[in-house]
C-alpha cells in the first residue's frame, strides 16, 4: 500500500500511509487511538475505498470495492469483535461464508472433515461438532482464524487478536502465527500491547495522525522507541495552569477492586486538582473511573470524601450524586441524539427545573438551556434544536453544560476530546481548567499525551488494571513514556 | 414513503413541519369521515357521535396506558387480560359485599398489582417486556376463565350502573372518565419530571443511567400506571356491558390497542409519541370498525386489515428513525 489518503467529510483519517508486506513475515501495526490503523486496514480489507494512493499486490495495481474483492486477492480480515454464531457448531461457523452444497444440500461430512484438517493445521484439536457457545474466547479466535484460512489467505489481518485472551491462549495464538508464517502467509498484527510485538513480529510500522511515520525491523527498535514514535514528540508543552493549589485531599480511594475490571487501585485527589490518568487503551483506566461511581457494579475497597474537613467513607451512589461523568462514548452515553438541547440539558437537572408535584417549570428549563448555550458558547439556532444535528464539539459542550448545572464537586473526563477538531479540543480543555480553578476536582483520562500534559497537575500511571505509579506534574514526556513502557515490560515478564 | 407524503404535501404548497406519521393518520381520518359522509350521513348525527365516543372509551383508556409503556421503550400485552381479570375480581367483591366503592377500588388495586408484577419483572429482573407481558396475559386470561368457568358475572348492584351509566349534560360518564384520564396522562407525560424521564429512558437507557436518572423506578412506574389505567377501563367496561367476563379481554383487544398506538404516532422503538395521539388512534380504530360494519365486511377481514395497518405504520416509523439518523 502506498501513499494512501482518506478523508471523512472535513476530517482527514489518513494523509499519507504506506505499508509493505512480505511473504511469511509478520508486521506489527501500532498507533494511538485515532491514528488511522483501522481506516488503513479497512481499505486493505476492501471495506472502504481510498481517496488517493494505490494498492499493489505482487507489483500489480489493484482496487477493492468490497471484502469479497479483497478475499479474491487472498486478503482476510479477522476483526477484533469476533463475528461468531454462538448457537452453531465449530464447523458451521467456519463455513458460514461458503457452505459447500450440492443441489442446495450441505454435506456435513465434507465440512466436518475439512474443519478437522484446518484446525489440525493450526495446531488445534477442537471438535467440529461442538457448539461455539461452550468455547473459550481463545478457541473462538481459533475458529475465526480457521474461517479466514478457508479462503487461502496470502495476507491475514489480525486486529487486536489478544485483547481478551489469557496468557496461555496468547501462547497458543503465537504458535499458530508461527505456523502461518511458515506457510508463507503475510500477517498484519494490530495491537495495543507493545510487549507482544517482540514475541511474534518481524517488523513494526508505527502510525500517528494518519501517517505511517516509521517502519523498522524488530531488532532495530525497542519498547520505549515504539511508544515514543506512537505518541509523538510533544512540542514544548505549556502548562495551562499555575502551580498554586490547595493540598486538601478531596477524594481518597483505598484498595479499590472490581472483579477483573480493576485489580487494585489506591489514590488521592486534592480539591481543585486535575489528576491525569495515564495508561494505554485496555489498561483499565475507564473501568477505574466507572467503578468509583458505581456504573460497573459494586467495587470492593473504600472511597472517602472530605466532608466538614474530615475524610468520611461514602458509597459509590453518594459519590455518583456529586460527580459529573463525561463518558468516552458521547453518542451512547452522553447525549440523547433525537432530543432537543432543552431536554438534554435538563436531564440531570430535572429536580432543579421542576416545582411542586414534579411539574416541569418550562421557564426554568429554558433559562437553564440558555445559560448553558451562552456560557459555553454553543452554536445552536435555539434550544429546541435536535442535538443529533449538532457538530461533535457542540454535542460535547452540551454534555459539559448539563453537568455543570448540577454543580459537581468531582468531574470525570474520559477522552473528552475524542473526535473533535483542534479548536473544539482547546475549548474543552479551557473549560476543564476553569472548573479546576473554581475548586472542582478532576480525573482526566486521555490517550493524547500532549493534552494530558497541558492540564494535569499530577499523573496516575495505570497498567494492566493496576494503578502502578504516581508522577509529579513537572514530569517530562520521557519520564511519562518510560513509566509506561517500564510497566508494560514488567507485566509481560 | 415518508418523503413521498411530504413531497405530495409540499407540491400542494402545504408547508408543514408536522410529523409525517400524524399526517398519514390525519389523511386516513379525513378519508374515513368523507366516506361515511357519502355513504351514511346518519353517522354524523350527534347521537351516533356520542355513541362512538362511548364505544371507544375503553379502548382509548387502555391505549393511553399502552402509550406510556411504549414511550418508555416497552410494551404491555397484558392490558386487556388485566382489565378482564380486574373486572372479574371487582365485580365478585361488589356482589359479595354490596359495596360499589369497594368493588371499584378492588378493580383499581388489581390493575395496579398486575402492572407492578410486570414492572418488577421487567425493571428489576431485567426480563424482556414482550415475554413477561405475554406470560402475564396468559396467566390473567387463565385465572379469568378458571374463576368464572367462562360464565359472565351479572347482578352487580343497581347503584353501580346508576352511577356509571349516568349522563352528565347529555354525555355518558365514560366520556368524562376518558377525558380526565387523557388530560392527566398528557400532563404527566409532557409537563412533569416523570414524563420527561420516561421519554429519556425510552430514547436511551444508557444515557439516563450515566445522567443519574433512576431508570429502574421509571420503567417500573410506566407499567404500574398502565395497570392502573387497565383498572379504570375495567370499571368502564363492566358498566357498559352490564357484566364482567373473561371474554372482554380477548386477543383482538390487544390488536386494537397496538393499532391505536402506532397509528397515533407512538413509536414502537420508544421515546416518541403522545398519549393524545394514542387516544385519537383509538377513535380512528373504532370508526374504521364501524365502516367495516356498515359495508358488512366480516370481523375477520377487519382483523386482517388492522394487522396490515400495524405493519404499515411500524415500517413508516422505522423509515422515519432511519431518516433521522
């Protein structure tokens, strides 16, 4: 693939991406969220078409209009979300795309013997008769890979194949990848776990902001180099906040644990402080913040809040009552798309805008909506406009605005700038710092080191579902990156 | 389809911001009235119109209940069976004790109790509304037949009929009950905290959960309210028929309710529609029934037509949802 470009409306997903695959070799494709990995792979897999640039297979220019086209050139895509039919057997799942049939009747014998053979090639001894719902995730992965193998792939794309596998299953997968390599298959291996790259891959291609910025053989690089490339050089970061802050603890979380979502987390948050939570995707950062406000079941451990100058244990429900949570899933958990700005801003403030007998006071609701629109300068024609028709940035401001009206003590921001353009990003960060200056304590999650460094007063390092370290606000980019790579390495050992 | 209707209207220079669903319903309504005007002008005699409203009171009250549940994103198939069982319980007590208020109270309580059962299973135990209420419908239907041996319960105290068949200012009491229910429901849905929460929950439970809306309580309440309205309709139907029986909750009633709601613009996908729409839908269903009678078309063909109507309106609704996305 050479110089691929792709834009979605005003957003450029890929500006210059190239990747080279050799027979029988594994290329790791890494990059932060939104770097363009998925878009690039979707183009290779025939799911979308590129705007510019060319795809060459064996030096011949090709164009794919559909996944079927791509399959014709031996390109198979194993998605992160396994497309599995739970109520069907292993064999049926493998043949789901192309049942061999005679006169419309499927020959069970043929599909079962072929299945056995395919699985044996992959080194798996699954029974083709077994129903998939009884299998582990690792075995499901095997089934999906076997399905891809059925198309005799020359290029196999594995999108985060290990994200939900156990250690043992990972090793099994590595063996399978080894066998495929021997058979001459070129593999693209997408992952967020840097340590895995060194176990199976021959070379690494790093993407950032829609550009493939580096391709290196595996022995020429190491952990921290890759992470550095992924996150990019952060051009002289200007701290948005002055250093003077209160040292009064507002929130203290002690030995929090929530099934396998959060293994162990202890930390403190001062009043008016912005605590940056720094970890890779899948490290458990979202689960951590959701756990303390009880959105993911009841966690074990203690949560304490400063009340009348004393730290008092509180329930997740209580904490949730004084917390504004800006979810990373804006469309799914942030705004009611088909509803008006008025109703969206009123949603967490219904008590505030209603009077006796729970009657809504339209005046109050309108004033509230107007206040939100004006204070965050949201671009809408009026408060009856449907939120679904607004831009992402303005939708996010609605989320902020509705929460601000609840006068929260704690603000949780989970990737608040995802999918926003640069000016909207800046505005969102500005709002956050203004709030902190007014005494709101903030937990801030971001995949972008630059914005994290801009406004955080302190950092919490999270890895593999543990809070592993804490770094002061004046930490340099290098310290932050190495903290992460050190812990990534540590957990891989 | 939606576009077509809007385009046709635009062509006629009727600029409108109205929901195409309402427009379609409105046009159907108009067509029905014109048809009646041409074929049987006596339909428009005041007496007959009063009669029509009297006929549709029960269906309209049930449809109001259904609209609340549907706006919250659920469905309650047990409403007619609930009504029948509540009518049977209430009538039995009324006859045993001779107390009209007690009998009526029992009907309301029974309706609320069955509604709570649905609400508990759906909101707390997270069961699927369709399955739960289908089961409650069967259970209530079973109890009704078992308790009554399929025999109608007559001989409610005279006083009961005196009260509920009374005419105030020339109109039967049932119409007043309907209007009160309609106004209360419409106010509750449009102007109270509860109503706004129901619309929000019907639109997206996950947004509501994050926004501190008590999703479970809200869902539970929608089924309780629907159950209460089933209790009210039990009183009205018993008075109008002069008896209570298992058959007043037969399967065709639920078809009528769903038809009334979907042609009244209440979205089967939740979060959209108005109780008043469901109520008008109920009137339209009754008028269509009258037209079919007038044309001497069989009851079963009528059922078939209603089925088609539901499919037509639900698909229109689906197109609308897609268009908005």
